[in-house]
C-alpha cells in the first residue's frame, strides 16, 4: 500500500499548473461571462483567463446568486468583509455589487493579483500559492511556507490547476470524462462536507434516509445523509453522469486507470475483489479524497491511505442518459 499511495501522490504532483494562454478556455464558460473572464484574467502575470475561469467554476459553477453555508456570496464567493475592502465597480455604474458578475469577476481577478503579491516571497509555485491564499488567506500560506497541508486547500489548488491546464475534450454519450465534469462532481461532493453518514443513504437528487443494516449492524433508516457510493452517485449526477448505486457496481461502470495516470475526479476503490469492493471516494489531489467513511462520521476530506485494502482507481464513463 505504501508504494501505491506514493504513486498516487506523485501522479498528482506531476499535474502542471496551467497558464494555457493559447489553448482556449479549459472551462465551459457561459457566453455572457467569457469576455469578462478573458479580459480580467490577464491583469497580472500570475493569473490567466483559464485560472480565473477554473476558480469561478470551482467556487460557484458560474452561478451569480450563490451563497455558501459560510456566507460567501456571488459568482466569485466573496465573504462580505473581503468584498467591503476589495470589491470594485467593474462596470462603472457607480455601485459595487457582489451579486453582479460585471463587478464580481473583475474583483476576483484583482483580489487574486493582490494575494499573489502578499505571498510572492513564499517558496514554491507562485500560482498555487496565489490560489491557496484566495482559499485560506495569505497568512495561512505565509505561515505554512506554501500551500497549507490540509485536504481542503490542497484539493482546491490541485483541482483548479488541473482544470485550467487541460483543454476540455468532447464528452458525453459514452465519451471521455471532461475536466469540467470532474470539477463539477468534486464541487458537488464538497458542498456536502459535514453531512452525516447514513448506511444506504443518498441519491442523485441529494441526501436521503438510509436503510438497515450495515455489516456491523448500523442502520441509516433514521439518518438523512450519504453512504460512500450514495455520495459518488449524487456528485456525478450533478455532472450529468449517472452511475449505479453500489461501490462495486460503480467500479464496474468505470474505466480502470493506472495509478500513474490518476487525476482529480477519479474514483478510488477499496476491497479485495471487484465483487467485494466496499468503499469508494472521489480523488481531489494531494493524496486526499472526499468520502463518506462509515457510520458515526460525516462527509469529509480524508487521506487515500485511510483504509488498508486499496483495490484500484476508476474513471467514470461520461454518459448523457440515466440509463446505466
């Protein structure tokens, strides 16, 4: 297992940070925002339109009316206190409106460039440090001497870098999984952090009550939440990919991937045989996954070596139909 985990971490580290200036946008940006992203994404050397687009996709899926459970607002997910100090009137209408993408997208780019300067003397990749500072704050990056070692910020940085560095292939209808679909699934799973584990819980529509009983006798019939495969089912349904219900069935419905080729969004399976797979998590990079581990826990970021019986890696096959 040590060798396998080492390969996974090495593969994630080999994913290049993406300027990708001449490749076109890696993210499917809604047409009404493309000009804003392309203009704002070129205002400082550490930033690119691809990075800005990948960040906005990760933060809000380009939904300008989104509010996070923590209170972050708008398409760029500004906290009110940060908007108060760093929001700008991007469209020149005399107002600074966090809900207006014409203000929020240029403000996001300006703030990214600001935190890039705050952490410019920190060792490591400047682009990754900038993204980590946007997520966790400049002080956390300075204190850590780079990207803070925690599942959330590491996964955030690696997912954005991976999404920004790859052109989007043509997906759907049984084709290759796109980076946009993988990012959407990761975002969907991330939105459920803290949701209780429920044996048999979870559907394409979201958390549900579960059933009885797990191998250790735990019942999910009175708990609204997810089990491991229910979380994966929900996350990928948000990306338009409809998977079977159990972890073993999800492995059978995925393309086996060599550990050296793993990327964010791939599924990590645990068990002794294909039929005996009992756990699945969504890889986010940096040796971490999002998972619903076991009864008595909740959806969380966890290390990929949290269980001793790693079985393999699978990449969901893109489908545009609910038929499995």
